[in-house]
């Protein structure tokens, strides 16, 4: 005897079968090795910038260690806020990373509504690198020292122009801190990133700027730009003849740019540790170290809570510096 077709019964059976299979599917997904597909690494900066170059060196090394491709996706704009917002809203499954750097922390104070919370919306896996910031002028500017620049600034208060990579970036706040220490004033001209900053100094559209060393390094070597000082605690081995700001007579102005790897909040511990282990291994490879040095950076590993404390310090530093130079959040 043939059983009559019963749509309701079939639906109930289907629902029951799906419910029975769901735990097994969930277990299979949970035990799926990470990563099982390519990983997207969001870069909140333009292609060709120092963070982009650094990330590409690391992605090439980390991919084989993870057994999957690490695909760089540049999402520049709004001083890094656009890419950070995208990362904050991504699934917490380990397949979306973000290049986290000093501006991500600074933007907590520079912007009234950055669109993310640097301390709550991410798990900060580790700091990867740091790089010196350098004070540059055109080689034919006639300015051969920090004190010579200070004299020109004081002779024409607020008239000499300087370039930055954007409002609130280290190249902006760093100059403002320097000007405060020199008791001098200058006219700020913001550009879209360190490369444009360097081009502005090369083209004599501005007098000076403080980019990350990796960006103007080749022009400094070629004699097109002059490095007056580095803003670190010690001289940079790539420019051993260039003094620190403290050695040049401006103590208390110590700046560095740093970058690392972060993932959306809620990413599982095992996934975070897998990512961290891969980066630790990559940063011990001689070719990676050499590549980073050629970019003007150096390996500067800080895991987990140490990296989080770096964000906290940067936020506090930015707030104090904004008050010192009279900057209001945008």
C-alpha cells in the first residue's frame, strides 16, 4: 500500500534530521584545523607605505608557516580608521587580521568618533616591529642642524611650513611636540601618508617633516634630503652619523612608530596562539630581519598584554601631547 504524500510530515522529518546532524556539523567545524583557507590581512594604509611594505615582507614569510596564503588588502583613509572599522566588524574566526599601529591608539583621542574602540574591539596578538622617526629637510635648504632649523623657525614664527602624513599621525604630533620643545611655531600642511610628505620636502613645497625613516632613506643616501636628527633613544644603525634629538640639544622628544598584528575581539585563544607562533617564527628568519632593516625598521616583539600596554601608553601620550599643543579632537 502506497503512503500518501504528506508535505507536513516531510518537513517535520527534514527538521528532525537537520537537528540531529547539527551537533556533528558543529563538532566537525570546531575540529577543523586553522587555517583551512586563505587569510585576509587588512592594511589601514595605502600601498607603498612603510606599514604596507612591512606587512608584505611578513605575509610572504608567515603564509608558508600557516600553510595558507596571507592576502594583503589595503583599506587606507581617515588616518587608518576605515580599515580598523572594517576589522572590528569582521567575524572573530581568525580569517581577518588588521595591521595595528600607533595611529590606531592615537585615534582614540584624535577623533571624537573613530568608529571603533582600540582596546575593546580587538585582541592584540603581538607587536612586530618598530621604526625610528627622522627629521628631514631638503639637501639644498641651507639648514644643516636642528639648531639651524630652530633659528629659522624663531626668525619667522608660524611662516615656515612642515608636512605631515595627516592630522594626528606621528609625523604631525611629533613635529608639534618638537616645536613646543623648541619654543617655536610653524605652519602645518597635512598630506595623505609619509610618501607624500617626503615628496613635499623633495619638491620644496614645505621646509621640513618627520617621516618614518624607511620612507626617505633612499633619498637621504642619495644626498637629496638631509637628516638632521632621529627621534629615538639612540642613533639608528642605518644613519650612524645622524644624532638623536637629545644629542642635538632637544631632550625629552623621543618618538617611534610601531606596528603589530591584531584580530577582532572574541577570536579563540587557540587561533590567536597559532597566529602568534607563526609570526614569532617568521621574525627569526634572517631574510625577514634583513628585509625589515632595509625598510628602516627593526624586530620589536611584544606579546599579548605587553602589546596592550603599549596601546594604553600611546593613548595617554597622545592625550597629553594634544593638551600640550592645544589640539582638539576632530
